[in-house]
C-alpha cells in the first residue's frame, strides 16, 4: 500500500521516528502552561495524571502488537517504554537493567522533563516526580502486567542539587499482588476510533520487522525495515492523538466546553509550530512547506486524520478523527470548525513570511486553506513561544 512515507529513505524514516516520539512528548509541554493559567498547579497535576493514564494503557499494547513483542515480563514493560511518547530516547534518557522476568530497574541519566520544571521550584518538581509519576508509571507497567509495580529508590527533588542519575526506580512483578484495575480514564478512551483503528501492515525485506529478542539499551531504529518504520511512525503519531483525546476529555470535565476549546486550540498551535520546526530540520534544508505539512505528525496516520496537501493548498476531508470519542475537540475537530492558526504556525516555522488563509473548500473537502507568501516575516505566536520554553524544543539527538 503506497504512503507518503515511501519517498523517504530508511535513515530519514528512522530519524523521524525519534522526532515523532519527542514531538509527542512535547504535546504535554504545549498544554500545561494554559492549564496552569486556568486552574493552578493542583489542577495541572490532576489533568496530567488523567492525560497519561487515559492514553498510555491504550497505545502500549498497540505498539507491542506492531513490533510483535507481546509478553508480560519486565523486559516487555521496558520495550514498551522505549516506544512511548512519554519516554522519548535521549531527551528522557532511560537506562534499563533486567534482573530476571519479574525484577528490573531503570534510571534516568538525563531527564528533559526535570530540566524543564526544576527552575520553576520544588512544588513543580514534587508534582511531576511524585504526584504524577506514581500513578502514571504504574498504569504504564500495568498495561503489560497488572501485577507490576514501579517504585522509587530515589527521585527529585535532588539532594545534592546535582545528583546523578536524576532518579532510580525498581520494577517488580508480584504474582501475589492484586492486579491493578484498568484506569477509569483509559476506559473513556478505549472505545474511540483512535484506540481501535486498524493500521495497514507490510513486510519488507530490508531490515528487522519486529522487536523480539533481547532488550537493547539504545533501540536502533535504522535497523528496522522500511515498512516497519512506516508502521512505527503511524503508531507513534496515533499516540499523540490518543493523548489529545485523553487531555481534552480531562479539561472539558474540569473547565467546561468553552474554556476547554480555548486551551485545546492553544495547545494545538504550540505543538504544531514546534513540531514543524523539528520536522523541517530533519528533512533537510531543501524541505518545502508542503513537505513539512505532509510529514507533520499531527496529520498521521492518514487512515485516521485525512489532511491532503498539494498545489499550495491544504484540505481537510471527512475522516474517523472528526467527532472521535465525543469530545468535540480532537485536532481534526478544531480544523473542521475552521481553526487556521495551527496550520499558520506550521508554515511560519518553515518560512516566517508564509501565511495560511481559508478559501473555498476543494472538491470533496470539509475545509481548504491556501498557503501564500507575504513580504514581511510574521512574529511567533505566544502559544509556540510557550512551548519553546521546554528544553525539548531545541534538543539534538546524538549518534549512539
């Protein structure tokens, strides 16, 4: 089955896989300043717990199926974490050690999330490293084995202030422990089209097609086949949509539809612009605005969200993402409502002179926008600038 990714070589596909994981992580960074402004630190903490507990138990088993490493031992849990937007490689530099099938530990040699919140003070560090991580780490482990538990040996606030590694956790599977229940937040997302959509699969003979075998300290995406990388990119992008559905469900319940819609738009604009800049850099100096739009993670998988690019125009077509999970504020819903700024943030990230304007819908399209060029550069919008406060916005991957 032909896809837009077919025009890229394996090395670029592998680089995009790392970028998609990091961009998925930064969706949360684009969101939380606006939640904090609306409800304060306690509300921001509670929304983050809902967001990750609603999405991670859904996409973790999807990724296990995609790379055929299904199981319920500690190694399986760690493999799932390596392919989770909550733990993008290097930015969240997890180091895993497997003792046996029921015991292991991990440390963070570098925690980009900690680097983002540590300057904000101890209450923010405690909220993230204690209040949020305790339930969400267990929910991630339970997605592979409900009797698994993650417990800290040490974690921030750091004492001494430069303590390394940033944290150390044990993972234990206790056959006598009561199984953790499937999170209520995830139950609300489990019936969404994003959760249940089937991906096209293919087998290509130019590399690995699974992640069976031993856990690798640094998973080398370049070793996977073309088709496997395409499957990975689609699944990673889908994680972002599931996180969005879960986040929007949480803020709608807390703030009501009007405030939630405003936060959802700002969040989309912020991640749209930052992700576009990173995708543009990955594709290379000759990448066009249309190239960046085509490979932007927000518009994949195409079987879920149908955004078509060509001839200087962007069109949204009917697709499963519109109206998904009843939230009314999935990314596709915002575009269907006529929001232009997410596209504007993307084209500005490639060329500050670029503009995006609604036009008459193309044949069969819900909405269409035209990309034009102005004589002067546009200023960066606040939602993108807020997202760029994260150290992940300019993070550079290294060869390993």
